[in-house]
């Protein structure tokens, strides 16, 4: 994960273009449950960090687009959704940050899927967001859609000081849309489980901070 201190001076709608030019691209293309859910929308993310934030930009190209949830801590995974889960070194907890295509966020930290500690509205408000689809909710639409969601998660939110960043984090990145006409569950780092489950820190990949 490259380091760009100048990211903090950009408006969020400018971050995606900056990362497009400067950062490495990664595909979210592990079709872990191909028999049940074969649909595979194009999903690419770029990632970088400053001293204060982790920045992630997602680009998605898909055939159905849904954004029924417009408040934070609502079930955004039902909609056209991208997600970022991370775990700090030597921590039993991991953090999940989920965003639908209009930027509504569901976020928590936990030791397993069944025991979340939800982030408060004030904590979620610290996450910077830009959604190319705007912020108004809408019912599912059929067609060919290309959209971006750009997010910036403050290190302070996950308990990390800017002058003491870890050498790496463990993480996974996801694309899902549980209640669309083409439900799907894609990941960056492959997951080996019988049914869709993103809450598998044992399959997180290693992201080194430069």
C-alpha cells in the first residue's frame, strides 16, 4: 500500500483519479461460490494511505444497480455493495466497513460474525466518502452501469496513531449484492467455505504499508 501524504489535501471526488494514476490496481475476482452464484461483475480497487487515512477507490461495472438503504448501519450488503475488512497485527478483532453505491456505510468491529460492536453515527461520520451515484436511494435498475465509491478510513478510528503505523495489515476486499436480480459474493483474497461468508479473517491477505 503506497504512501501519499498529498491525499489528505484532495477533495474526495479527486481521490479516485489520483489513485488511478499513482496506485496499483487489484481485481476483486475470486468467485468462491461459483455454482450457486456465478455472476461476476467487473470490480477493481486501488489503495493507498497517508499518515491519517487508508484510502480505497472501487470501480464497478455491473448489470443491475440497487441502493435502497440510505442511512448508516443499514443492511447495505443487500444493495450494490463494496466492502473492506481489516485486522491489525496481533489483534483478535477485525473491522468491517461496507458501502453501497450511494455511500451508505455499515461498520463494526468484532472477533467473529456473531458478536459485532457497531460503530456509532459519530464514528462513521469520520469516514470520508464519495459515491459517483450520488446519495439518493433508488430501486433496482437493469442495464449496464459503471460506478465508483471512494472511501477514507482514519487510522485513529481503528486505534492506530499516525506516527506509529503498523508495517502491514491483514485485509480482504469484497463485492456483493444480496438482494439484486443477480446476487453475487466476490472477494480479492480467496475464501474456502461451503457458503458465502466474508467474516473469515483466516483468509485475509497481507497488505504491506510503504
